[in-house]
């Protein structure tokens, strides 16, 4: 269907306006992190890098950042592996009713209110002694991240031609070799997307982390939440900007890598 040039311009302008409306509140944090005063007045009257110095020189902030990165990477790895296995299981099911039931179960953490999930996990982890441990954080965050990896990898399988596997099997390749050399390379974009969503989900998680944290193990979002409820230190804005820049670079890098692999496969 052809679109009139004037209509295209209007739609483009509307899209830009919506994008700006969504991004603008996030971008406000950046100038706030360079303010010269200990306040969140916008726009800043004076400019300074003191809050970044405060962030990177304060052991509490840097330790929380390290914890978030470690937990996020472990969650991305675990959730991606589990999501891949779950997607393979759903793909192998012949019963549509069973497949639908399992999908609903796997996506339940996205539907159930986060506070409900947090209370349930806290009660179980308290009994198992996992509260305030890295393993506890990884397992808890994986519960929230797994639905995203299942969705992304399942979408990857949806665009995969099953006849490629049949061709490889008919030529004498084993099922394992077929999966590693035919199936896996074709669903890499879905796997990368799932891992990225899992990492970001863990890196940004606050509610669940508040329940299972300890005085000796804090993640960056939890420390940011504690900071904003305790004082108006603009170090919080510096921490938010660090997260914004890091996640943006990560997303762009993943998109570029995935795009290159897709172009190489088509070539």
C-alpha cells in the first residue's frame, strides 16, 4: 500500500515526538549528574565532575556496581541456557494444549505482580539460607529473566526453516552435529536478544533485590533506591548516567553484532 508523502511526513514527525516523550525523562538525568550543587535542581546553575569522582571513589558504589555486573552476567548465562532448553522442549511438543499450558507457566513471572514473587522467593530463600548471597540473587533474578529468554529464543525458532535440519540429518549428520552446525547458528540473534534482556532485567531489578539483599551484598539499583530515600546526593544521578551509558552501549553492540551475523548468513 502506497502512503502519500504528506502522510509519511506526519507519521514520521509523530514517531519522533513519541520517541522524544519516552526518552526525555531519562536524558534529564545526564545534566543533573554534572551539577555543581548538592541538589537535583534542573537545569543546573553550575557544572562539576565531583559526583562522578564521588561515585568511582566510594567503595559502596563501586562494590554495588561490581555486584550488579557479576549477578547480571551470571543471570544472562543461566537464563539463556534454561531458555534455550525450554524453547527446544516447547518446539518438540506435539500437543498444542500441553505447549500452551507450559508457555503460560513459563511466562507467569511476567504476569504475577513483582511484590508477590518477591515475598514468595524471600520466604523460600530465608529457609534455605540464600538471602544475601550471590547464588540467591542469581536464582531469584533468573526467575524474572527466564520469560524474556524463552520469548526471544522461541521467536528465533519461529523464523527457522525446519527443512534445513531434515536435510542435514538425511546427509548423515547426527542430531547433535545438526543442532550445533545448522540450528544453533540460525537462532543466534534470538539467543543474543534473550541474553541481553536477561542481563538488563537483572541489572535493573529493585523490588526483588530489596527483599533478598544483605548489609554485605547490595546491587546498584538497591543502593540507588536507598540513596534517594535517604538524601539528595547527586551521586545518584551519576550512578544513573553510568547505567544509562553502559546499557545503551551494550544494546547497540549487541544489535551491531547480530546484524553482522545476519548479513554474513545471507551472503
